[in-house]
C-alpha cells in the first residue's frame, strides 16, 4: 500500500509542479475557461459568445467557473484536472474493493493509465466522467443485492452527473453494468420479470435525459464519424504512453508477456462478470468507429476503460515467490518509466509555455491570430508524441491577449461557446494548426479553393501567425516579420499585402 501511495503522488507531480500542464488539449481548455469566466465583464473576449444548451460533455465548463470564484482560472482548471486524476485512480480501486473486498492490482493499473493517450493529451471531461463512472460501477456492485429503491436512486444520480460530464463515459458505465447484469441473468437465472425490471431500471434515467436533450434542442457534437481499421491495429501500441510511442510499445510488450505467463501458469482467476466484461469491451473496441460525432480516439478510450475496470475482476496467485517479485518489478518498471517520461516532458514545457505566454505581450488586444505548424504533413508524426503539447498552446492567446484564434474548440454540442458573427467565417470548430506548406502555397498565389475556408485568404484575414513545431527559417520573409520565439514556436506579424 505504501508503494502505491508513493506512485500515486509521483503520478500527480506533472500537474502539481507546473502552471500549465504539458497536455495537447489542456491549453485549449484553459482558454475556453477564461472565456466562460470573463463573459459579461470588461475583460470578455469580443470574438466569442457563451451559449449554454441542454447538452452533455460539460464537466469542466460547469465546474471551473464556480471554482474560479475563489481562485484564479488557471488554478481552478488545474484543480479540476487533479480531481479528475484522483477520481480515476480511486474509482478503479473502488471497483476492485467492491468485487474482492481488498486492494490488489487496480490502483497500479490506474496510475499506469494516467500517462495513456486520452489522459496525457488532456481529454479532461472524459477523464472526470470516467472517474465518476468507476465510482458508480463500484456503488452498483455493492448495492446489487440490496433493495432496488436505493440502487435506483444512486444509479439515477450517477447517470445525471455522467450525462453532464461526458456522454461516452456514460456509455461505458452503461455497457459495464449491462454486461454485469447479463452475466447475473445467465448464471443465477432469476425470473424473467426481475431481469427485465433490472435492465429497465438501468436504461430509464439515460432515456429520460436523452429525451430531454432532444426536446430542448441539445446535440452531441457534429456528424464526423470515421471507422479506421488500420488505426485499431496500432491502438494498443500508442495507448500506454501518450508522450513516447517507443516506450508505449515496450511497456505494452512487457505487460503482454506478463499476461501470457500468468495465464500459462494459471496464476490469474476471473471473478464474477470479469470474463463477460473482457469479451464485451473487446467487441466494443472492434465495433466502435475511431471518431464518433467528432469525438476522437473513441475506440482507444475503450482500451483505457478496460484497463481500469477489468483488473478489479481478476485475482492473481503467482506460482512462486520469485515469479511474484519478477512480475511486480516488471509492472513497477513500466509505471516508473511512464511517470518519469511525463514528468520530464512537463518540466521541459515549463520554460516553453512561459516564453509563449510572454510572447502574447507582442499581440494587439483583440487581434486575429492564425496557428500553423512547420511539419510537412497535415498532422505531426506519431513518432514525435512529446512535441504534441505545443500544437494547441497558441490558443492561450484567447485568454491572455483577448485574441481570436480559429482553432479554439467551439464545436456545437461539445463546448458552450460560439464564435461571434464577424469572425465566424474563419472559425474551425474542431481542428488543428494549418501546415506551413499549405499557407506558403496560398501566399505565393496557389489555388486555395480546395483548402479550409479559414486559410484561403489568410495573409489578409489575420494579423499574427504562430508557427509551432520544429523551428525552421522564416518560410515567407516578404510576408512574415518575427516577433518572438521559443524552441518550439515562432511568433510572426503578418505584413498586409498591398491592395
């Protein structure tokens, strides 16, 4: 238990020791929180309007402005992230406690998952929702044989919180309880009426909330849905470590070999509905699209959820003391390598983010700021995961310079802010930096009609350009004047073309 406590504290250090955690989406979230908190005040950003709707996925959008009443927005956002991490780890332990009545392995797997792609990249609403879901699953397991009114009240409360927090976390909660109840029905063979009532009780709160959402005009993201078989083959490789694909592959290999040896020596036993949950979540991973309603890495999130839920239904009995020591050492090694990577990346970005925030002083208040990246492709390569935290960081200009940045997340049904009319034609509800090759081609007179609307006339539409990624020589000296730079970004003023 002492070892777990030390690892848990180490896992929180990347957030505890930095003002802006080095997570891909975190700067974007922080910028949105400032828009929400300053709405209706003299410091409000003129480019954005707050537009609440009866929609899910609003955990931090609801919580952070309340926390910011007694602290800075930066502190409130970071506190919410810490709470999400704590809920995730303790929730996994709670599931294991509900099944086994003891602490064994789930906490270690949960600490390990804090560096996985969804969490290391800052999918904060999902992480908060998944933490609530884990506690809800634990509560259902504890109350599964108690009188139904208490179980239904707790379930309805969890569903309501999850609906507001993150809809996919609600889905994972529902799938887990559905599989568990299916296992109970198959093994205990209760009366059909009892089984029907239990499933009806499971579904009723979610059906009511979805009905209310549709009745009040709410929505869930947009229609972007992609099923990518090739990505699924790589998902396990990149899941474990959101900062280094090689370390993710190595850690996954170590765990796979350890799992094989445990199975070979019959050193692992499945408890209760564990087999049903494993099979069901595996099928869900295969069946789900990679992107659903413009929510990215949906199938990968299932992998992370399974790593937090399934170990609670497994009992480990190593065949020997030596085997136990080797297995424990291997798991601890994977955890420590991942945590060390996260801490090194976080500390490395402290200086970079400080330089970036300082560069906002070069920007005129209310300016239009474009973000591009210096890489060759439309997206940065997966081989450079530790470079990803810089790609959304310039959206902080929304917070610190009251600027308009087209890549700030403003997707309907996902964020409660919209772009005001004068800026709307330039907005990208959910996207990333534009490749410099595209920007250069347009600036040099190349065809722009096949490019996104926000970049088609970018030299005239924007005043500043942040070029993120590996630093390169000024790609357009006649058009761009450098103002500030770090090791992963350069800020340029755009010289307006003659009319």
